[in-house]
């Protein structure tokens, strides 16, 4: 099975900061990598799919990049509403694996 | 409005069974692959199972193989998860999620239903 490893597990940053989260796959997943945002008590929300395609309605301060086994989610200018846990995911119909999550806190 | 609504969660004893349902509305349910994802209290997301639009392909995480069965009824716009031989470690919020076209990602999620396995 493909394993997904995110880093860091938590990060604390100030409003306006540029924030980067990394996700590594245990084997190549081509570009089929998605990112989700989850707030406490809520269902996850899809932010980005296919590594870098922004889901409709998602602010442009979110971006994704990478290929093969290493991927990144970047928030260009952190906003108070971005306080949440972020998950990467690979999904290929017969299996889906999430990273362990990165909790983003606002200083 | 595009929506998924889960039901069927509750308290069950170890070794017991439970059937979760997910009712879809606002989109052509029969055209989409569907999935179950769970989240144990205070933990991360875990993919549980997937089914394609015609029910010809079904897949399971190792944690549920042989105990969980995914199914769907396209005439009723509904997705199901039959869970047998439940264990304490199956305690979680269970979400149904739609696989978006061309995304290999889950673009629509339900609100979740809580399953508690405890004696």
C-alpha cells in the first residue's frame, strides 16, 4: 500500500505569512494528489486536486505543486480563516491513503 | 443543492453489526464513484471503501476487508456500508464522499455519522 507522510505535524504562523506543507508518497503517484482542509466538527473540504488544480470557490492564496513522490501545499498569505487541519491524499479507485494531517495555527 | 446525508450510526457492542446509509441529492448519483471515509475521535482521516458507478468494482482498506461491504442502489440515490464483527477500533465518524469527475479526489462530503463500538 502507498503511504503518505506529511510534515510538519503542526505549525504556527502569523497572519500574512507564507506557509508550506509537504507531503511525501512512498512510491510515485504521478500527479494524482489532493489536498483537503478540515475544521473542527466539520467534514473535510477539497482544496486542490491533481497536484495543482484549485477546486471551484477556493481562494487563490492556496496553491499546490510537485510530482512523483513529493508535493507541497502553499498558502501565500495566511488568513485567520485558514486555521484548520490540512490533509493530503492519493486515490486511485482501488485504494486511498491520507497523510496524517498538518494542524495550522494562527499566532 | 448538491448534498450527501449519512444515517445509521449509533452505539453497538463489540462483535455486532451496523448498516450505514448515505442519501444523495442534487446530482446524477448513478454517474459517480462513491466512497466511505472514517475519522476516529481526535485522529486523522482513513479511507474505508470505494465503489464505482455500476457497482462492478469495490475496494476496501485492509482494516475492513472481510468485515465491511459497500453497496449502492442507483434507483434510490443511496450508498451503503454494511459493517459486521465490529471492534472498538472501528469507533469513528463515518463520512460518505463523492469522487469528482476527473479529479481522483473527493469533492462532495456528507456531514458524517458517528459509530461507537463499546460494551
